[in-house]
C-alpha cells in the first residue's frame, strides 16, 4: 500500500534521528547565495539530500543540497543548504516537506532567508530586509488537500506569521551594531520569470516591499505546524516602472553574497540571545 504523507514525514524523521545523534530545536533555511553561514557552523553531522528517504533533490545552480547539524551562536541547530523551489517543478508538498520533517524532529523556531527584488523606493541593492509579513501569490496553498490534525489545524491563523519578538530582537541587534536593517512585506510568486515593470509596480501598490520565488510555502507550513518564524531577505535588485536595470540570476547571487556578512552576523547574534 502506498504510504500516506504523514508516514513519509515520520519515515524521513526516523531516518535522520538514527543518523544524527542530537536533535535541534532551531532550523535555518539558507537561500540564494547565503550558504556562507555554513562556514560558521561547527558541524557535527551532514546528510546529502539524495541520501535521505523521501527528500526531493535540489537542482538549481548555487543550491547544493545538504542538511547540516551543528553549533552556531552557542546553539545546536540544523541548516538546510539549498531549498526546493516551486519553479523547479516540485509540488507544494515537496517544497515544504523538509519543514514537516524539521517539526517532526522537534524544531520549534525556523529562520528563513532569501534573495528578493525590492519595490520599496527606500530600498537599495544590498539592503537586508526583515520580513514582517507576506502576501501569498503562489497558485496553490501548500495546505490544500487532506488536513492531518496531527500536523496542525485545518484553518490556521496567519496573523503573526513572522514572530514579532524575533523581529524586535533583530532590531535591537541592528541598533546596537549600527546596521541598516529594513522591514517589509515579502510577496511570494511562483517564478521563474522576474517581474515586468508593471508587476513590480502592482506588488508595491498592493502592499509589498520585496518580491521573491520562495519562502512563503515554507512559512505557511511552519505556521500550520506551530513553529515561530524569522525571515530575512537580501535585496538583490530593484524593480518598478522607473528602474531600467535588468535583473539576472548572476547579479542576484552577487548581491546576495555581498550581504552575507550582515545576514550571518544578525542570525548568529539572534541565536546567542534566543
Ligand atoms: N523577483 C523575483 N524574485 C527575485 C527577484 C526579483 O526581482 N530578485 C531575487 N529574487
């Protein structure tokens, strides 16, 4: 008989538990070009995605595909180096599968990072934006279909999808260390196209500050599962009707890599304070 979704989650979690002794309560999903954080982790165990049962395999350039367990900022954490994007062809259950597994392993706090295009006119390339809220423009919600009450409620609230206390903590760190830290609403789109000038404009008008092709599905599932979430975007390009520059994957990666030290600093400091 075919396994249920719940069974695949539990099977994968059991596999990881057996391979990795200690289990974390904190997880970090590393987005485009932000894998550098891994260099700061005192690594205890690593699992390639392709060795983990039921795990999708990452394909995009710049995403290597590993679960890493180790110490960072005085805390034992797990990190996802490489995530699964909807535009790669994965369905929403696959995109969010690792978050389900994290929860099953006992993770309570999720950090997510990504690269995003900025619509807010105050933003500059290289800015770091704390995600305070999001707008889901993916064509499908990852919770569509049968709800497993063991995983979370049928109709979860999304009123504090990004934990206010963690936003405040990041603000404190930025103030103390003189870091320019923006706040904003992240618009999640399926991609893989970057936006037309009219689309950037539209996303700004509906309340968005930055737009990207990830994060929202994972954050929905994390909230469904009762996790608290902290999200951060690196603004890698700007969009709107007055912007002439054309975004490319290479530029996005370059800008993200440049912002890595700031991102790493904030996340490390937060882990120390959590
Ligand atoms: N649009 C969508 N996704 C992105 C962008 C963008 O401008 N920049 C980085 N990821």
